[in-house]
C-alpha cells in the first residue's frame, strides 16, 4: 500500500515526513533539472531587457524565492510547467532586500549582473548556515579586481563602479558561487578577463553556455581557467538546464541502501563519474544506456544483490567527490559490512547529520573533519530532525532502509532541493507520506 498526503507542493515549516522503512526501492524515476544550474541562469537574465526562457527548471522553494527576487527587482516572471520566461516589466532596481535574501544564500548572485549593467548593486549580507560560515569575501575580491568599490553598512554590502575593466583574477578557492558571480560581472566588462583557480562544476559550464547564447564570449568554462571577452550588451536567449547530478546521486544511493533495483532516466552520467565509481567499489551494479533520441541524456540502472562494501571518500571541488553527497554516503556506509572513513574538506560543520543517524542506530565517530563509520548492515526507525538540505536526504535514505517507522521533522529543507520527493519515492514502492503541521 502506498500512502501519500499532500495538500500543497511545499507545506509548512512544521511539516513532517513519515516513512515505513525496510522496503526495496524498485521502478523508474525521471531526474529533474538542476537546481544549482537553474539559479545562476535565472540571475543571468538580469543582464538583458530582452526575453529569456529557461526549460527543465525544477519546481522547488529556492526557484520560487529566486523568481520573487527577480520580480522585486523589476522583472516579469511567467512559469508554465518546467519552463520559466523572464521579461522586462519596469526599470530594474539594484538592491536585494533582507526579507528575500535571508531565505536563500544564492541571492548574492544578483551582485554580479547588476554591477555589470548599472555600475551599482546592493544586497543584504547573507548569514551563516548549518554547514558553515560560508563568507562571500571571494565574490567581493573579484568585483574589486574588476574595479568596483565595496562598502558595508546596516547589514548591506554596496558595490559601485565607473565601469568594470577586464583583468586577470585568481580566486583564493574554487568557489562555485564566486565563480558564477565573477563570470556574470565580467561578461559586460571592458576588455578581456582571465579567471583562474575557478570552480569546474558542470553548473558553471551550464551557466556559461546560457551566457554565450545571450551573446557573451566565454571560453574554458568547466576547466580551472576561464577567458571572457567583454561585450557592450547581451540579448535574450533560450536554454535547456542540465539534469540535477545531486538528485541523481541521491536516488542511486537510496537504491543501494535499500538493496533495490532502480532505473533513473534523463541523467548525465558524465557528471557522475566519481559517484558511479564509488558505488561500483561498494559492490553496486551500475549500467548506463544511452538515449537514442538525445545522446547527451542516458538512463542509469542501479541494482544491489549482495552486501554493501565499505568505501572511503574524501570530498573536494569537482570532479572530486561532491560535498553535497557526503551525507547521503554516510547513510549508505552505516549499512555497509565493515568500517569506512569519510573526510570532509569543504565545509567545517557538515557532520551535523551524524548525531541524527546515530538515533537510528548508526555507529559514527567524529574527529575533526573525519567521520569513522562502523557499518552494521542495519538501522532502525526513529524520530529525527533535518539540519540542512543534504542532511535531510541522508535521513530519508536511512529511513527508507531502516526497520520500522521514522518521523522526519523540519522537512522544509528538503523542499528547497528535491522536486516531488514523496511522489517519486512512492512510485519506487516506498511507504512515505507527509503530515502537514
């Protein structure tokens, strides 16, 4: 019997998800468009007054927040299914207020395009989050290198310039957000900009592809060095957002954790090489079938027949093991036959979920940036609380594999990054439902 109780897409902050675990996931699920690729592309529409259309955009809270911010700044946003069209409605504002920025750290991506177009931009300073401080100093140093002045007052960062000028910029760390912000700023800067030690994530490459469709001249996106030739203006464009590699990885791990047999369609396996390789090391059978109609897409088959083997991981910038999959991997290793080690190198507080997994019977010892997981092959249902988006995914995976019922609280975090989570898992045979608070 499959139980689903849904009154609205998102529910309230008091919503709970209840999972009756111990059932093998089996069936097929289509992967949604990438949240982390959609967000910078939506903010990139601030670089032009002409219409822009983004397809394959997921229905998520973070997308809703971004659309509201664009509308506040003066854009007209029209949504139909998984397509979003952004057009001009009135002269754009150049300040992003706290009430919108506080909902999502990615709101700071307004700074690059607004500064590039109008020579000024203001944004409420984002605070920290459950996984770490995450300052925006790398963003600001890039703007300063291009010729912008920075001022802080009343919780706001204010930027102004008399025209950005291209320059060689070396990022202190390959931050994804800082790379996106710098990229959107320098596409309208005068002359050539060389960005080095930048993030190489597929989402960066996707953003650059959209910007090039708008008339930008960007080379090297997806590598550690990007060269941008500044333009006087950009025009409208249409773009297809890439599939979400983190959602894909999450469902692959959920299948493995439940010893299931799952088929994931509309994926880009080339973005998942490190995940797939580690799953194979863990004893998971992975098969990839190319889509005959669109060779960029493929279907991934995941099947588990034997015990899960313990596998060491160390997170790092792409193409290394993604920090956004570390929590889910910890759930899987809690079910492995033996001991494994997880080393987190990106965020200082990204083991918050370990204590909640411990409530379900996981044996995890934390020392600094390392977690030693003593796999027992079994977990039991419990009442747990979500601390952040990916921690929530880890708890869902653990609950699916656990014996008995689990109650997961603060699931609004999950609504930020997983489209129709209950429906998709239900189609795979999970007993999962949401209770509205």
